[in-house]
C-alpha cells in the first residue's frame, strides 16, 4: 500500500469514527420512549435512608415522577400520587418521586406543604434526570414489572388524572 492510499484509508476511518460518534451522541440525547428499558440510576432517600433505584422494585409497577420545589404543576400532582399509592399499592404499584432540587432543604420545604405517602429521593447531581432525558418538569414514567417504560408523561394537568390512573391499572393487569 502506498502513502497516498494509507492517508486516504486513514481519512475514511476518521470520518467513519466521527459519524459513529455523532450518531451515538445524538441518540443518547433523544427522549426516552415507551418500550425502552428503564435506565439504571439511583439516588439517596430524602429521609436519609439508603439509595433507591428503580431496579429495587422489579416485579412491581413503578410510577417514577421527577419534580422540583419550584414546579407549580408538581404541587398539583402530589395529592394525586398520594391517592394512587393508597389505592394501588396493594396491587403492586410503587411510586418513586425524584426531586431535582439542588438542596435537601428546598425539597423538605416543598414536602412540608405537600406531604408524600410514597418514596421520595433527592438527586441534586441530576444523574437520573440525565438518564431519563427529561424534557420538562414534572415528567413521569410508568415502568412495568419487567423494567420496561410503558408510558411517558410530560407535565401534569388536572385532566391527566383519569388517563394516568387507567394506564397504571392496565400496567398492573387489573
């Protein structure tokens, strides 16, 4: 092989690697969709308990909710999630709410006004929001018993309640 052929092959290899890297980076930034495996991530419980991971609840249906103390729709969603946890826990539902606040104090102040009867974790490092490629706040994911994302919800409106409840009951198989 002559020098010109070697340079040409090297150029093609660099171009191919650049394209592969670009496609990989772009696909990593795509929003998580229904049918995708739930990304692995964990965050410490806000009450100071052990770290919690969605994988801890394999075999249950998980309603994974991302929220923040500054999020107005989050204040509306917490009473609804309390109702869901109370109604459907016995059928296999586990709600996990991930605060993306920068400090535990911000999250605790929110919870003092909007109590939670479900698992709450704090992910100030934003590892879980990055893994789930959040596009807005709040965002929630219905994850089936096998760890597959069945439904993605962006935002929360009063009109979403019936549809979310229906989707959870369907995921629970009831």
